[in-house]
C-alpha cells in the first residue's frame, strides 16, 4: 500500500482513473456494456442512499456516459420537480418500455435534473398492483419468502423488484448484438428482490448488491443490545428478527446477499456486521463520497467560517433522534465532565454545545423568543450609538480638535445602553431547549441534561442548547441552513454507536471543520485506515469498539477539553489541515471501488471474457503532517512544534503550506 509523503496535495497523490480523457466512455460503448443502478431512492428522497446516488451520479456519468441508467420508483410529487420526462432515444429503451406499457405498467423515461444529468427509468408501483399476488406466489415458490399482506413496504419491495427484473430481461432481449454485457447494481433490501428474481429467472446479467446498513443490526442497536460484543455467535439471528417482526424483510436482504455475484458494503464495520448477520463477507468495500468543490483561495473557507460564526458558537451535534445509536448519551455525559474539568482548571473559556435532533414540539419556547428579541434590540441600540459616536468624533475632528474620552459617550447614549442591558437581565436560568417539547419528562435528551445538571448556570463553563428540529434559513432563531451552521462551528461531535458510514463528519471535513467520530462508524474506520495520525488532521476518533463506555467517555471529554484550550492560531492551522483531506472523500477518488465492483460482476457473470480494470489503484495512506498535532496538553506553544521528520523531496510543498497558513492568519480577523 502506498505511503503518502508529509502534506503534499492529495489530488496529486491519490491516483484516480483518467476519466476526462474519454477513454473509459469510449471503451464502454465499443464493448457494448450497459450499467443499471437500482434503488428505491432514485429521484425519491427517503434517507441517506439518496445522497449517495445523487452525489455519485456526475462521476459515474463521466465514466460510463450514455451506457449508464438509474432505476427507481415513480413519485409524482418529486418527479415534477426533479425529473425531465422525455421520449426514449434508442430502440432498446423504447421497445422495452412499450412492451411493459402493453401490460398496463406505467414506465417513465427521463433525465434526473442533478449534476451529470443521468438517464432514469421510473416505475409506477400502483400500476402493477394487480400482479402482487402472482409475484408473491412466485417468490414463495423459488425462495420460500412470505410477505405479510399488511406490510406495505414489503409489498412495494416485491412489486418494485419484479418490475426491475422484468425491465432488465426485456432490455437484454431487445439488444440485437449477442455480445451485450449488462451489470445491474442494487442498493439495500428494498431493491433486493429484483436481484433475487434476476437470478432465479436466469437473466444473463452481472449483479452487484450493496448494503448500507443491515436491517437487523439497526434494530438490535436501537433496542440497547450490546451489539458488537454479542454479534459473534451469541445472537439467535432468526429469533431476533422474528421477535421484531422483520423476519421476512431480513430474508429478502439475506437472499439478495447470497444471490448476487458481487456483495459490497460501505465500510469495514458494516462488512463485519454483514459477515455475522447475513453470513457473507463483502467482496469489496465501497465507501461513500461527496462532490468536492475546491475553493479558489485557501482563506475562502476560513472567511465563510468567520461569517457564519456571527450567530453561533463552539460545538454542534446533529442527526436522527436515535439517542443511543447516535451517541447523544455519551456526548452529554462528556459535556458534564468537560464542564467540571474547566471549572477545576479555571479555564476562562465558555463552550456552547448545540444538540440538533428532531423531536415532537408544540412551538418555540417563549424565553428563547424573548432572548432573541432582546439580543436584536441590543444590537440595534449599539449600532445606533456607534453611528452617533462616529458622527460626533467626525464633527470634533473637523473643527481641528483632539477628541477626549468624555466626547465618546454622552448621557443619552449611556441611558440607551443601560435600558437594554437591564432589560436583558433575568431572575431565572436561561432555557436549555429552544422549543416546548411534547412530553418533555420522557425526552431522553432533556432527561440526560437534567441528570448531568447542565442547567446553564452562571458558573457553568459549558452551556447547552437543545434545538429539536432541523435547521432552516427561515428559522426565526437560527436564520441559517445546515451547511452555514456547520461552517460557523469550531467542531462537530458525532460519537455514534451505530453508524454504517456517517455523512455528517464527512461534510464537516469538506468544509474544513474538525470533527469527533468513533471507530464504530464507517467514516471513522475509513479515516483510521487511510491517515496515519487522524487527530493531527482534525479527525478525533473515539474508541467505542474495544474500550468500556466509561473509558470512551473519558477519551471524548479529554478530546473536548484539549480542543477547547487550542489557541486561535492552532485552530486555524488545524482547519487548513482538515480541509486538505477533502480530496480523500471525493467521488473522483472513491469511485474506483464501484468501478472494481462492476468489473468483478462482469467477470463472474460472463466467465471466459476479459474485461479491463482501467488500471484503478487503491487509495493510499496519508502520513501525519510536518508539524506535531496541536495539543495544549503536550505543549504551551502558540503553534504546533516543528517535527524532525524531514523529507527532502517535500520541502517545497511544506514551505508552500506554511505560507498559506501565514496568509490565512494575516487575513482572518476573527476566529
């Protein structure tokens, strides 16, 4: 495995296929290869797979061109906004759609209005409902999987799967060239029945199946099962799935895993989970990427951070309301210990911790709205006084006099300031939650806050704000969307117990925001495997797999304490290093794993044929930066001490990075 040198640019060190040279696209067309990607979340936003497919589309279209097509369900409300409906341009698509239309199936062809403008085939599930019983009987005869009539999601999976297999079969028949090679890539159990049917009907195509999170794994973790310590032979899988009423769904998922030519997962930790729950080890790991848009100047993302930080402060925690799975319990306990450590050490810093979880609420908290109004009034008053002082100073100087202290504020200005300051005083503690939470006595976040006594007292060094809804630019309290909010923070904290990948810390990395994750998240495992010293690059990884909960909490609270004591200069340097990791998470880097999976499927489906692998290479390992990781516990210096690990070949690159950091420091007036 290649070892990266010092801090040289990742874009030059990660060897990716030369898609821009049009070699791949031309080769795919010449060899008559077709690639279909099937998911319930194609042009149908439900969860995280939508983000995976949407962000990957442009890179895949660059590679495969018009030989690539997405298949999903027809959702009229979304199609109106996101899909351009067109007539099929080629006979094989037109004939296949016509054949299905003749049987009363509504099939829509078009282009998804996202970057890459990919082809899409969408099936109206309702138009095929009349075949549900017939298809249920067929899947029972071939696999003994029975789906209860009341499981609407399971029924949709049956219909969608059979429609997909029907389309692929007819498409293969419509291709006149006998040397036509087709690969279909299915995502998650909702699309998995299509893969099973393709295999049982012996449709001659290559098959790839990707699980982004196992069904049973998510249920077990949500049920407070000690998952990773009991997964090896201590779990009765069939019983656990049956007790949770998902046995038939588990069977669908497991059948797809064992029927596919190539099985992939999004991370090593999900691969470990699949090996024990689904009884098959992944053939290849296909990590999730993002579209990386580089900034024109190194200081640009620093300026965006300073602008967004006007309304928010130190820490952010966001995600679905899975209190234990997302690590909220550990985060709140760590905040309590951080508060204690800072009080004991008499650290003159205030940490503001935001917890962003959607929960049932009645409305905004009156105290929150009152505080927002007072802050707005205070800002307007100060601005008014500033203008008044500026006008007086200008007038005095215009007369040729030197202003004195008494010329700055007059009695009228002092009265205005005193009025708003006195109005902001309160006899009670500021609220923890921005909203009135329904049944707050049983809310896990608020109960944990009460247990840890994080009540935002005057002497508390850690202040907690629980915002129980997703962020929006129209929000009267935080007029910021999620991206702006993250940019304005100093650190993202995501100590998840169950996280197959974890897009939130990856998004922080792209925006140059350091983050805390765990070795039970796919993102954390990926960073551990590809960076020698993740902490020096702003990626703090808490050990939740091999340590006790108590040790993990201590580690997390120590990370928070060390980060809170970083100087302004150290935080800027660390943000620069974090942002440099963005190329590592780019689909242009990670797309090679999907490329390999497709090639493996072709080789297994068409034995004896030789398919080139485009000479795709693995992503190497990034070594620690030239300077030591900035940690106040190790050094009192204002910047990280210079490392003696000198490599002559990279001296110029290090000098260039140092100049960039100095440039940022000189241009940034706020931290």
